[in-house]
């Protein structure tokens, strides 16, 4: 994949630091059915009124507990999941309900790296077929040109081009994830959703994949939505970080600012759970332990979603949904009683 062609394509399409992706009041509700006749029993509010902006060329980290809607949000942005309401804009154009040829063309602009490197690769296909499938679907190359493109993609992600004739079961988890990254790069996308791409890998391999993603971003001017549940991992790759809880965004801020001075109590509790590699400091610091369990997304709490577990909650928190308010440059938090 020629570097100059990719970089030229992206630069011509959109200017760095402009909003590449804009999400407004996005909702994704999944119906719940019960009984033999599958009677409707409500909806799972997986994503419920999310406002978010991702700038061209940046990495936006998206964190939160399992089940908070992170992966659903990422899949919906690239139109793998149909939104229930709200809007999605890509490069200023509304793509919320695009169909047919427009959606097919959009697939060249966006890609996804999946969480499980074992389940995301077809065991019946060779590595060459897996990486080459997006090339075939979009008619980007044929014959010798196709084979050379596949070999170049494998080289770019640190794999031997001769591995193109092998099958996924012959590789380790880290190597499989590199194959998945090569597949995502095959159509020269501008925007990639990284859905917990290192959570299934050994710690020693995680650093290698993060370094690879950073190098590829610099080389090809990529924009990432990096989804994870571990704030310590997101810190090293993200320019900004968004924190989700039960389908809503609680806080968005530049990475350094979020770690130094979180404003939402939920963010503070997540940061307090990150271990510090200094026994003296670790023993002396105060942990923020949340009470209770995460509420059901089928029947979420009124007002602030986090109020049932928040140590700072007051009666007013149950009556009104707190809006995302500014607490400094690019620092937003949805809390009536923020941390000092």
C-alpha cells in the first residue's frame, strides 16, 4: 500500500483537527421479548443520547465498565448497527440513514479492528484471502497487483509476506491481531474503530500492538476511536478520553487533564482503581469504592444514570439529566456536583 497515495487521499479529504465524526443525541435501543409469543418487554438502552466529536488525526479513547455501550457506539458510528435515533455525521455529511451505493462507498472510509483475534478471522480462509477480501469487495486490485498489495499490507503490520498462504490457526493471538489490522488497512480507511484490540492478548504483546497502531496512525494519518475498559492502557495512546456509563457519556477531556483532575465522580472511581507501581504510594492513597451494582439498561435510573452508586448524589440528581458542561478547555462533564 503506497504511503504517499494513502496520505494524499486523507489530506485531500479532510483537514487535521476538523471534526471527522460528529455524533448527536445518538440512541441505540434493542427490543426485549419474553414468552412463547415473544411479547415486547421493553428495550435495552445500550446507547442513550450520546453527543461526541472525533477530530481528524486524533485518537479518542472510549472507556467504561463492561456493558456500558462502548462497543455498540463504535459499531453504530460505522453503521454496523442501525441507530434508533439521533444523528451521525462523517466529514460533515449525515450518514445516519445512508443506504445502497452510498453506504458501500462509506465502507471504504471506515474500518474496524475487533476484540477477539481468534473469532474475528475465518478459519477456512488463508491469511491472503482474509486480507484480500476487502480489496475484492471494493474492486481495488486484481491479479498480481492484488497479491503485491496483500504482501505489502502484511509487511506494514510486521508480518512475513510468505505467511499469506497460511491459515489463522497457525498463528499466535498477537499475530492474528496483526492480520486483523492488515485487513482493516486494506481499503485505506480514514477512520478506524479499535474495539478493545488488546484485551485478549498477553501483557507483553499489548505494548507491541499499541506501538504498531501509533506508528500506523503517524504513517497513514489515521483517526482512531480506541475502545477499552482499562484507563491505564488508554492513557498511552489517546489524545482525548471519553468516559461512558450505562449508555451515556459522563466526561470528555484531554488525556493528561482527565488523569490529573477528573471532574465526574465515576471517572474518579475508575482512576482510583488503577494500581500504582510504588508500594508506599499505593498503600497511602484512598480508593473510591462504588456501592451496589450497575443498574439494568432495560430500566435505567431517572435523572443521572450514575446516581444510584454515586457517593455525591443528592435528591436533585434523580429529577433531571445533567448536561455535559464545560470545566476548562475541551473538558466536559455531566454532573451537578462535580469533584473539586
